[in-house]
């Protein structure tokens, strides 16, 4: 760094000169130690800035990728693999399909070799429609869009899941959405899940048709499973034990009675918030846990029922943050390699706070951690096979280039 001193012919007090020299020296020293992340950002598109950094954090080097986004110039959306409620797809593939210039992996999901792989392990809403229920009141990222732009983003603990009112007086316990149905379960399937419920032959299923404003007046009962899912309704799949249902109502269902029966699909979320999110075509994805709230570190892993080892162990991480200047930050931290040691949630929160974060949350990480930018993956995923297939991603499109 070049340090400019005043010409020697100017006369200053000894104290002033000493102060100026000290300030310049400290500035030079800071630069020699490494530029601040803000100085490392390079504009790659209007409203999209990218930075890469290697930092020593708690004794180990970590490689970091950051995207700083101006929401006045870009739009954010959440998309699930192949636009179905189950299934796996790489972050880069989702981004390319949607014509996005950037993307990161998003929510936690079921990762196994079953036909249910990719099922969101927490809340998922796309374009104002619930695809998965919330879990343990965990932190969620809420993106409010209109037709052309992202209007606002906020983070909130959410406890949202459907209730099914089987007649005018009786309501079931909370049920699952678009996931595997086990004995004793009640699961609601929408057309986002696929053509059929993929359930086994046990239990019964109620096909709800002609649904409008939460009310479904036409229904068909089927013994067994794997029922077709109506485009204008749902399927209620009830496991063998029918926990929470009146035996008389079960008898009515089994007998195919339609006498004054009406099915209503409601939600446990507060009515005013739910109405707003649905009307604004919001997208929501899940995370664990909150990192920063109102400009202060507040890691809520205990109330979200995460494990202490998950919080304290150095893992690859993906996170998002709202910044003081109104911009939105996406970050990936590589790990599980000699060149990058991963990061704990405490260190991640402290680092984000140093960048000016006022609210922040942790998304799925580990082998899922991926950042895609301009046609390629810019971080180094930790799986030995390379980029992992994931459940859902947050994609970034320029406002005039959304597909």
C-alpha cells in the first residue's frame, strides 16, 4: 500500500504528525494482514457481487465464497429438485434449468437411497403453496416476491403444518405434507408430490376434489394406497392406526358416506401471516439454526432441537444474511479438507456479524454446501464424488431474465 505523507515544508505539531503516522501505519498493517471482504467483492452482474477469501478462523484456514445481492436488481426464488416434492438434483442443475446466474443449496432434506429421498426435512413453500410442514419451530427464510421482483426477505421461527377438518365439528391432529406415510400417520398429498401417493396398501385414502378456498366438497374413499392425486385437490392418506380420528367418522369414511360431510384443509400458522404469505406467493425454505437477530449473535440451536456437536463441530456451511445496507448475502464455507477446515456456527455467526449482518441463519451444509455462479460451481464441495444432489436451492436471476 502507498502511504502518502504531507510535504516536509508544512509545519505541524509533533502530536499531530505522530497521530497521522500511527493511523497510516495501522492502515498499512491492516492491508498487509488481508483486505476486508468488502474490498474483495467484484461486480459480476448488475446487483451481483462475488468475493472469495481464505481466512484463518480458530486456528485453521477456511475458504469462503460470498455473493452480495442488491434486491432491487435481482430476484430470488426457491425451487425443489425437478419441481417435485421428492427427488434429488444438483444445485447447478436446478440453476441451469431455471436460467439463474447464481444459486446455493438451501434447506435440509432426506438423504438416502429410498424413493422418498429429497423430501424436505422442514418447512418448504413455493409460490405460496406448502410443499412440506415445519419441524421443531426451526428458523426459516421467507422470500416475498411479486411477478417481477423480490420485495422483501425475512427470517422467522415457524411452526406451520396443515390440519384437516373432516366434518364441521372434528379436526385432526397436525398432519404431514408430501412425505412417506407410516403406520399411525396422516399425510396430505398435493399434486406437487407427483401423480400418485406411492403409499403401501395398508390404511385408507380419501381423494378430495373440487377444492376451493380451503373447502373440498367432493370426495372419494379408497382402501389401500398409491392413489392418484387430483390436480384440483388433495389425497388424505391415513395409516393403519388412524390416531386422532373418531371411530364413527372412520366408519363413515369406510362406508363411503357423503352425508353432510365437508373436508377443510387449514393451517396451524397464524391466520394473518398465512394469508399474507399465500397472497404474496412467498417462498420459504428451512434451516438450523438462527445465527444473528437484530444485529446480535443469537444461536437458537437448543430450542430448534439440534445437537451440540452439530453446532460446535467444524463443517462445511451454507448460510444467508441480511446486511445493514439492505443487501442480501449468501455464503459458503468449505471444509473437510487440508485446504479448508470448515467452521462452527459460533465462528460463522461472528464472521457474518463482522460483515454487517443484522439477521442471519444457517442452511444445510456438509457435503451439500455448493455455490454456483455463471455456469460453474465456484466452491469446492466436500463429497469425494463432487457436487452432491440436494433437495431445494435458492436461485438468483436478473430481473429481466426470469424463467
